[in-house]
């Protein structure tokens, strides 16, 4: 017996058993209709026998489906972004209208991190208009391949309520632009504004239009300064009065009317 044969029959030598390597093949994910159309377009682009008119029809169909898909993704993301946005505090006071409002800086600081996280990008501009005293502020809100266009016309005036000049024409233009940007930002994302960081949320509904008219009539009848009356009630404006305090405000004005 040869040495080679002895090595093969030597019981001291054991060889490891042969193992079979199993390859797991995952089932392919079914292609979407858009993916199938895109694959067809790619193949047809290099196939000179394909009718060009039919190919263009398929391309148009693919573009329409992509637009519907990106539009759906846009509004799904908009819904998710808005659900994460809280009301914004009114941080500024307008002496002309005697009311408080949320500045553009306050709105931007609150909601930009949220809408950016959901993939939205905003681009502001102005549009041409034939009216010299009108500024049209525009905004493009984009996400992925979908865009929504918004416009907000703002009167440009350098005069106050009494007709007196109180700002330069340049200042008036910048003020109108900022006003339009602030209005569009709030409109696009449906932002509510409040007088504080949430403490007013428990105050309930405010006075109705009829109640407001009744209070304003009493204010005029008693010659009561509206700002002092609002300060007395610890509110920033009469329209912010909680409905639950309407009787209190009305009683105070009637007592004054009886004393005068």
C-alpha cells in the first residue's frame, strides 16, 4: 500500500463535514406604477422601433403621476408640521391700531425649526404691480418636487390714521414688505397668535361680536378711555376679553354710567 493511501485511511485524521451554503433570496418588492413607467421609458429611449408619439404619451403619464405623488407628500408633510406648531405669542404693540401682534421674528423663531425639519423651504419676493401705493409680497413654499405659490397685497402708506406723515417712503416700503411676509408666514402654516406663552389658553372663548358692540357702546356712553379700561381689566385689547368676564365688564361700565 502506498503512503498516499495510508494517509487517506488513517483513522487519526478526521476531515470536517461538508457544509452547504444556503442563499436566502428575498422576494422582490413589486414595482410601483411610476417605477414601471420609468423602466419602460428608459428601455424605450434606446429602442428605435418604439413609436415616439406613444413614448411621449407614456412620459406625460409618468410626469402626471410624479406630480400627484409629490403633491400628496407635500400636504401630508404640511399636516404633520402644523400638528407640531403651537400658537405664537404676540410680542409687539401697534399704537396706531391699539392692538398687539406677533412679529415676523417671533413667528420665524417658533416655526422655522419645525417646517425645516419636515422638508419645507420658503422663498419670499415681490411681484410687479401697476399701483404705486401697493406692494404684492409673494412666497414659494417648496418640498421635494412640489411648490405652492402664495401672494399677499399690502397697501404702502407713509401716513398715519390722521393723515400725517410719520415715516419715509423707503420705511413705508420696508414696513409693507415685513407686514406681507408676516401675514404669509402665518397663513401658510395656519398659525394662531396669543397674548402670552399659553397662559391665556385656559381663559376660554372671548366675547362675541354682539357683546363687543355692547361694550363699545357703553364705553362711548360713559366717555371711558378704552386703553385705561383694558388696563383695568388686565387685557391687551377689548376683543381679548374672555366671555366669562363679559358680565363683570358690563357691570363696571353701568356703575360708571350711574355715577355720571
